[in-house]
DNA sequence: ACCTGAACACCGTTCAAGT
DNA sequence: ACCTGAACACCGTTCAAGT
């Protein structure tokens, strides 16, 4: 038994979720299997099933842990800065656990904790003067950015450390996809301008978030004035 | 052999991908396993490995099929309407295969076909007068909407067909999450206004897309005039 | 009440062998 | 050159049995 299993403490939902999150942080989400997790807890796989219905429930429980870390809404601010702050808090919560955003994407049914968060976001808009139908549309528009993440579909290859090799990779890419290379090299807010290195995810996230929030504000003004 | 395997035709990458797409359409992406797929082709699992490196390569090949269905760029239009048209074409391509967007989300490394598409999107912006750094930022902002989909994180439970039961579910939800119910019921562009039924995904997608495109245009004007 | 052992029906992938 | 058989190291989950 090389995982120092603590067989004295009894198993519990809490202890299982703690270990699941720790295991995912340490070895990636793929290593969170019922069997492996049980092994880490010094227990036979079936022992888990007395505390957690099945694997889906385990994953939902892990999501719950992440969502619980998000800052509660701050009262007394305008909708825009309050929301901005809260979403950036959700983001930092997600960033602490690199597996979290892909797990989020894979879930289909929302749990109560997830609904609580969405309810409070809806409340922020409604209280901020957005009519319900507009709130509906802009919440769809916000999408996963409500949880502080975006799908990273743009290629950011692990840039080779050797500058010569890197140069070569870039020129090979440029032969096939010249516009991608131009655009990828133009992330000049870090002052580097190198493919796969000059892109600051936090900057990009806030850029997109602010574009959306400004867009929402404009729609709200248009509604209120008509 | 109840899957009418055609043992006369030789196996090929094309034939494997055809069957994989058909299998996913018919039985869901989870049923696309190397073993099950091989069975449908009347062949032993290992036979696939002579034509496709591994499961990852199979999934990448399936993505390729989807991306190939997207309309090529139309020359002679302004960047905005050309892009809008192309993205909506990507969307209809994705909608033909319900498993496609979640498969997209799961991929990490872009294939050449994927890079081709992104290169042509970048080209559209650059040719349309966007400087490279702004193009970089707005392509991040566009995110998965470039491919015609958004994560559906808003709860849309399968609405019970019985109106009485439905009424009851809604009032139970309203007890815990009143704002969600208000907002979900407000999708009045279909004239229904019922949770889980009144929401038109295509309308929501176009709403969000247009908000983004308008935002991009405004940023471009600001740059050009400064 | 809580944990265990053995089993079932699956995975992706390897290796050496067949034709 | 292309396909096969057997095996390895895994999955999630069931059931009946132990303490």
C-alpha cells in the first residue's frame, strides 16, 4: 500500500471528493477512475458506491467544489462591475484546477449548486434593469464565459525552447497557413510577438468579456430609451 | 454477422471514416469504439490499425469530415456578411451531426484541415482591414462560434409533455431558482414562453454572433479613425 | 451499516502469427 | 501487404457474501 491510505478515518462523500480533486490536480482528470480513486483511498472500488451513486455523480461533485469557491455577489455595485468581478473570480477558481473547464464542458445536466450560480447571475441582470427576454439572450451570448472560461480552439503549440528550431517551425507553418502566423505573432501586448508565447490568456479573456459587457450595456440603453 | 458487413470491399481510411460518422449519427459518439467500429465493418479490431494510427487519429478524421462540409469563402462580399454566411454554414454542418460539437471541444491539437479553415477566417479579417493584433484578439473572442457552435450551459430540461406536470416542475424550480425561471420563460421570439420549449437555438446563436460582429466593426472603426 | 470478492461486459493497444 | 488471435492492462458496475 504505497499511497499511505488512511484506513482509520471512515469513508465519506467529503473525503472521496477531496481525494478526487487532489488526484485530478496531481495526475489529470483521466486518472480519476473509480478504481484508481478507490486505490488512493485504500479501499476496494465498490466501497465508493455506498457514498456516491456512480461516476457521473462523482464528476458532478467535483464541479460543485469548483463552483463553491466562486466569490458570492457583492451588493452595492452597479451590475457591470459587480458581474465583471464575479466572473473573474470564477475564472481564477477554474484556473486553480486545469482539468475543470473541460469537465464543465462535458457535463449535461446542471446540479443545484450550478443552478444557484446561474440564478444569481440572472438576478444581477434583472436587478440591473435588463428585461427578462434580453437577459435570456445575453446569458446565452455570455455562454461559458459566465463560468470564467472560453474554449481554447486557437493553436498554441508548445513552443520549442531552441530559438533556431522555433524559427524553423514558424516558417514551415507560414508556408501553409500564412495568415495564422501573422495573427498569432501579433499578440504584442506582452512585447514578445512569438507564436505560442506572446499570448496572454487573461488579457484575451478580459478583452472578450469587456466587449460583451459593453455590447450588453448598449442593448440595454437602446431598450430603455425606446 | 448481423451488421451486413461488406467483406468484399477492402478496408481503407475512407471506408473506416464513413462508417465511424454513420455510427456516431446513428448511435452516438460513445458507441464509436475501435472494437465496435471494427465489428460494424466485419473485421477484427486490429485491422483498423493498418489504416488509422489510433483512436485519436480516428476522431481527428471525423472532425475533418465535418470541416470539409463547410462552404468555401465567397469572394466579392464585405468581410462582415461573408463571415456571417460562412459561420452559419459551419453551424448547419455541425447540426447535421449532433455529436460533432462535443467532439470539437475534446480535441486538443488542430489538424491541417482545421488550420486551413482558421487561416481563411484570419484572411477574411486581415483583408477586411483589421490590423493583425486586433484580429488576434477578436478571433479569441469569437472562440467556438467560429465553428458555428456555443456551449449550451443553460439548462433546457426535456419538458414534460403533460401540461399539468410541466406546470408543477416549473413552480418547483421557481421556488429555488426564481430568476432562472423568469429568464427562461422570456424567450418570447417563438411566442410560447415555456421553460425548455420557447428557446430557439438558431435565434440565440445569430443574436450572439451579430453582437460580436457589431462589436468587432466598432473596434475596427475606432482603430482606423485614430 | 459498511466494506469485500468475484464476476460481467466492456475499453485501447501490443505482439507474434497466419495467409 | 493485409488481416487475425491471443493477451495485457485497464474501465464502470452488478450481485451475493462477509463482518
